[in-house]
């Protein structure tokens, strides 16, 4: 079968198309014929999901049919940029009938991360203020959509007015056009001086201190990305102490299969009905053909997209 592999070289990631044997599912796994797969920025950043060393199968999420049953599923799938992939059977989520293959492929990683941030760890409640730094990213858009479906009020930062305009129809309440750590004053003004209840950091260390300043009493801060490649930030111990803040990371790097499956279970119960009812519709920026994988990667690296980039397998 055809499959893309990814490696890190000279500070950049590189894709390579290979002919490899079709994978064989082990006990507890299912073999999936891939119809579409989603791109995620972290995979294309050296030091993110891709470290220097031998090339590895590329891709992390896919939607397709279970071989032998034809069941439509979507889920996390290492090596998703391929004609076939194996999934942990516990992570193969049924695709709602109203979602296309491309829409289904854009769901697993972003929305499971968002479920972890907003529900499992963030405890977001209806009526609370959700602040998203980097709201036009894939995770940012998903957090906006899920937050609104949960009844939250959403503030988002983005450096592009054109991207912001595309998010108002999704329910964005307050937009702050900036890429700088200069938004806490506006956040406090828009929340009547109370600050945000939950903040999402998709940007990195350059905005960490400003997000802490933007939080209100008993606020929570989720660390999920670092596209600015800044891995350190100013830490205001007095603010964390006096405001009783909680700061947490959102990552699957060190979690075991049972822990990941627990997130899938919660996501399936809480979020899949929102997709099935149409309350959340994944926002796809652009779809590329499988043979255009390099072009899809290049497009992601230009940072022009709003929402997800997806690759479609040949019919």
C-alpha cells in the first residue's frame, strides 16, 4: 500500500511516499480502509510530535471503513496518511450519518483534545467566559465551537482580521486582533473586571504570562500548543496563589492506552451527539487529494488556514 513517512532534518520536517505492507491488526485493534485524514500542525513542527531520527509513519487521525464489516469510524490512528491503518478498537468512534468523510477525519484529535480541555480538566460551565489564544487554529476553532455548544461566552485572539471574520458565524463573542501579549486589559473590560474562567493556550510561552493576567478568581489555564516555539514563560506566583488558579497540560504523550480510551469514552458520550444533531459542524478550510500531501503540508505551514486541512484518499 501507499503511505507517507515523516522525518526531521535541518530544523524542518520532510514527507516521503513509500510502498509498504498493509498493516495487520493485533488483538484489540481494527483494520481501517482510510477515506480521509486530518492534518495537525504539531506533527510538522520539529520537537512537537516529530523528533530527529528515523522516519516514521505520518498522520494521526483518520476516518474510514472497518475492513470486514464496512462500519464507518473515525479515530486517532498513528500512520493515518496511508491507504490502510490500524486503530485501537476502543478508539474507533462511529461516524454520525450526517458527517462526510472529510468532516469525520477532521474531528478526532482536535475535538478529543478540546473535550480534555473543556470538560475533563477544564470543567467549563454554561455562562462562563472562555478565552482562546490563537482561536483560528484547528484546536482553537474546535474549542470555540464546543464552548458555544456548552453555553460559554468566548473571547478569541488572532493576528488576522480576515480569519476573525470567518469565526463570527460560529458564535465568537469577542475578538481581539493581536499576536502580541497585550490582550489582558481588553479581556478584563469585556468580562466586567472578573477575568476569564478558562483560558486555552494554543500559542506558547510568549503569551503565557498574559493569559495568567487575563484569568479571574479560580480560573483555569490549559497548555496545549507552542507554535511560537517558546517553551518558557514568566510565572507570576502571587497571581496563581492569590487567585487560586489551576494550570494544566493537555497531551497524550505519556498517557497509556487505557487513559486515552477513557477520553474517547467521554468524548463519545458528550460530543458525538452534538455532531449527530448538527449543533457542531467541523470547519474545514481546504481539502487536498492524497497525491497532494506535500502541497497540503506547505499550505499548513503558510498559516493561512482557518479550521482544519484534510486529505482525501482516491475513490
